[in-house]
């Protein structure tokens, strides 16, 4: 009874902390002894081994955050399991488990000296190879922040086999040629030389499976000044070109964006010339404008942000995301600057919204953010005779109400409802009587949207 109770508590904790998604397995089901899920008890015992207990290890990032993950990694159409637990001596063990003739057994087990599991990914390697499991083995040691080593695990000849890819700072799965077969894309960070050793430059790499094992098939220089990666997305860069967009931060918190794509089987990094003398990244932005690349307008193409500080803001104030006009660009390889603006937006990341700024208002609006009242007031900037811009009349304000606050005073205080999300209601109030300006405000109301991933 004591062992059963310990097992149930461990599984409830696994579910609560990491979102384990066992089929038909819930806290309610745990209260039904006939269903105390023989499958899960067998998996737990296999991971426990001869010890009195088992310490689960949870992946720190990525889609899969469970210590025990159910997935078909052999390609037979049935779910298998893999689980991570701490070894008594040192390191972590991963066990790959399979159910044969109604009984769970350990298919293969591997140990790693890592102190943590960074992430787990499952990749399609094509019909002839089935799926692979990619595991990032991480460590909290090192002067450059998190650095992990990626291993690939393939089901071959009735067992799992382990292949080492290499170190990385961040990784994602890609399909550059759109053939349905994944590659692994990794990017690492600059490592300074110590005790006479040469420094290791930052580099991005693409791995695919060739000759029966994963191999590096392409690489490109990456930005040496990046100290941490904020976002990485694989998707459409143009109608015909796919690539990876990487947002990273420097030591002072400012951000840049690098765009990687394959061209004639070579990995390219846009903008070109990274780490060279005179290199300028057009997507450089201050820490207060920490926007990350995304498909902002829902057209299926990834856009990258560049920012311009709004006019009229005092240098004494601390800027936030409302203090910038954001130009969202798409890639245009081989044409002019290599990029093209698709929309101009004002954004409020704290309150999770954005809207498009009409053409006639670009460069002629400034913002004042009252975070206590959850209100941003947008004011017109008017040109003086010397060409300078002066503060003009208030144009409109956007305020976020609680649901109860909106019901009690929202519309009565002059606000028009834009949308609602969870317990927040977003309202806009026009503060001008100028018909042309009112027309612009009406235009931007139609573009108001919530920020989504």
C-alpha cells in the first residue's frame, strides 16, 4: 500500500508540474483503483529499477516538458514511452520503453553526464527511417549561459541507437526544401578563449541524416555579440523560400534579428557580413523594444521588427514598448535592401495589443503611457516653421478595463469597446473633433488586434 501511495503521489506531481499527457490518465482516474493504470505503474517500476524511489528530471524548454513522454518513436503506429530520471552516482538516464504482448519493457537506456535536460523534439526522417528523438542535454555550468549538446536517437534493428550532433545554444526542427523530412537547425554562442585557447565563434548549423547517421550538411557564421536567444521560428520567408528567424539579445539587453536560409545548398545569414567591419543589422532595437519576429499579419509569411522612437518623447522618461513605431519587414532576397515593409504598428506588449498606424499619421503621433490607469494617450505632432515637430492636440486614448470596470463605467466615460480578452475589455476614446483625424482613428480601430504567438 505504501509503494502504491508513493507511486500515485509521484504521478500526480508529474501531471501537476509538467503537464504529462498519459492517455486516459487523470487525477480523477487515479482515485479508481481498478484503473490505477497498469501501464503507468509498469513504466514507473521500470524507471525505478532496483532503487527505493525515482527522481524525475523534467525538460526545461520546448514543447515536451514531462519527465515521462508518450510518443510513437518507432513508427509502428502505437505509443511508446521515454522517461528521464536522476542516477544515484551522477548524470541522467533516459529509458526508451515499448509495450510488447501486453507487457512494458525497456527497449534501450542511455546515460548522460548532463545536469539537466534542455528539450525533447521528435523529427520525421522520411518513410525509410521513421521518427527520431532529439534530446538536448544541458548544463548550468559555463560563462556564456546555457549550452547544451544534442543527441539523436533512432530506432534501428529492434533497438534505439544514439548519435551525437554537437553543442548548441538554441535549436529547432526545419524542412528547408519542403520534402516532409526534417533537418535539425542549431545555433550556438561565441565562447571566448581561456588559458591560451582560441575563441570559438558563434555558428549556425544544419544537420540531416545521410549515410545512416546525422551529419552536418551546412553552416554559416552567426553574430558573436549575442549573449542569449529570445526567439527562434522556422517558417515561410517568401512564397517559395523557407528559413529560420532568430531573435537574440546582447549583453546590454538590446536585440537584433538574424535570418537563415539555404541557397544553392549553402546556409546564408541575412543581413550579410555578420561580425565584419562596418556590419549593421537593420533590425537592431533597444531593450525597451524587445519585440520578437512573427507572422504579425497572419499572411503565412514571417515578419521581422525594426523600430523608430516616437517623436516628442522626453529623454528623461524611461521608454517602453508604447514608445516606438514598429516597422514589420519581410525578406526580399537579392532586391535592394533585401527587405520590404508590410505594415507600421504601434504596440503595447504589457497590455498585449497592437494596431496599424495609418499612412497620414506616421511620424506625426506620440504616446504617453499611464500604466497605473492602464491608459495610453496618443497625441498629434505638428510641424513648426523650422521643420521641428511640436506637441499638438490629443487624438485618442486606449484604456484597458476589467470586465466589472467596463460594465460600471466603460461606455459612460466615453470609451467605445474594441474587444475583450479574459477579464480585460479594451476601449478607445476619440479626443479630437477634426473630421480628417477622426477618419484616421476610425481606420486604425479596424486594425486593432491582440498579440498572439
